[in-house]
C-alpha cells in the first residue's frame, strides 16, 4: 500500500481507497464497487465524515432488533469484505449472527475468494453453498443459503440495492441497512437505516451489542418500538442538503 504521510488531511479517506483498490486487485471487490466507494465518499463528505446522533440512535435500535432475533445474518459483499473483515468478525461475535457472502455481480469464483479472505480474518462465512432464491428478486442477489439469509429473520445489509431490501421485507424479514445515502431506496425500504460509513458503524454496533446484551427482552423491545426510521432519515437528509 502506498504510504500516506501521517499529517495528510485526508489520510483516512485515502487509506480506505487503497483497501478498496487492493480488494479489486485481489478479485474481491467488483469494478463497480470502486464507483460505489466514490458515491459513498461524496455522501460521507457532506456528513462531515462523522457519526451523527441519528446514526447512533439507529445503531441502538438495529442492535436491539438483532439481539431480539433468532436467526440474524450479516450479508457481506465485495466492498464490505475489502473494507471491514475484522469489524465483521467482531460484530458477528457480539451479535451471535451468521455471516453470508451475497453478491450482486455474483460468480462462484468471487464468492470463494471472499469466503477465503474472510476466513483469513477469522470469519466463517456462508455463501458458497447457496441454492435457494429470494422470491420475487431477479438479480443474482436472490441466490442465498438455506441456513443463512433464506431462513434469517433479520438481515443486516450494506452497500445494497433497493430491490433486494424491498424483497427481503416482502419475504417478512426485518432489514437493517447501513447506507451513507439517506435518500437511497435501500435507506427508505429498510426497517432500520444507519446513515453512516460501514467502517465507523460496524465497530459502534459491536460496542453497543456488548451493552445491550445486559438488557432484558422487554427493554430491547421498547428500544425498537420507540425508534422512528422515517424521522431519522429526515434528519440525515437535512444534514446532507443543508449542512451541519
Ligand atoms: O460486491 P457486489 O458484487 O455485491 O457489488 C456490489 C456493488 C458495490 C457494485 C453494489 O452494491 C452497488 O452498485 O452499490 P451502489 O448502489 O453504488 O451503492 C450502494 C450505496 O452504498 C450507495 O447509496 C452509497 O452511497 C453507499 N455507500 C458506499 N460506500 C459506503 C456506503 N455506505 C456506507 N459505507 C460505505 N463505506
């Protein structure tokens, strides 16, 4: 990786780009993932590259929702695998959630590369034995594992397209999304949307999970019930449009 000077004002952002670039070179991240990264960066810039209160509220509700679930699954694509493999390990452990590799530009080769890459970071991921399909979805994202997303009750999705989010919801699954664009279809179709960068949100979720595990079912249900995703998205959109 090219060495970025310590005092470079955009050090973090440039290092993140290198992670994605390396992911692309290794055949983990799709070429389209480079474009997705650019879109994300633009929104992150408008958000001040920080985690806002609306994101913290969504994180709390998302973690409560996941802890209440019986079969939660974290869905990982080529960008998330390149950016956050260690964070995925921590979060899946903290939430007791399975991890499944699910790709829009699915090829068995990419699936196997990502599964191996995650294994190298201590994550045992599903995805290579995907034989089931999510009903109503045409894209290759419909192809899922029986013991993973197919039978999940809550799915965490990141850098997602609105179609699958909508179909997962239609298939009666709770969907938690992490998306820097509060106006995207994914953001609007998910039950709980965390408008934040995955690189910041995932560690915060793992930390929150350790706290919320101490709470009982009723307390967790109250957190979910009091959470208002529409209101939260409006707050995020206001920041994007008007600044902070
Ligand atoms: O790995 P595959 O084959 O599944 O490919 C998936 C890609 C990345 C090609 C696909 O999901 C895609 O095209 O993504 P989009 O629609 O360009 O991006 C989805 C959303 O993620 C956009 O709203 C971006 O703003 C947002 N986003 C990008 N980077 C981040 C992000 N959200 C959170 N954290 C990020 N780092």
